[in-house]
């Protein structure tokens, strides 16, 4: 059985490259029978909120975006006890 992965995506990062590569990213993550949930950010702070609120339901939290997206996800995970690994 695969892992449950929360994938937090900033679709505006990298001149919209995150959006165009999303299918390939999810497809690759699903190759090992992983269950992937994608959450798209729409504004500053969304990645922090998503990571903090939903990380307990997942084995891994991963993000697609830039330094700011990663920083927000890490901030969200730092606010919970025993957060899952981040990718």
C-alpha cells in the first residue's frame, strides 16, 4: 500500500511552470500506488494554513512552488506536534 501524500501547489510559481508540470508530478507520485491530494494556493498564507490544518491526515506533505511556498509549508508544519515528513 502506498502513502497518503498532500501536495500543496503554488500554480503561479516559476512563471506558471508548476501548473504545466502538475500532471507529470502527480502521475509520478501515483506510480507506487500512492494516494495524492492536490491543494492549490490562491493567496499568501494558504500553504501555511493547508499544511497546518491537514497534515495530520497524510503520511507526507510535499509542495510545488518556490522558496516562499516551501517556507510557508514549513511554517505550517512547525505549528503541529509530530508533523509528517516534507518533500
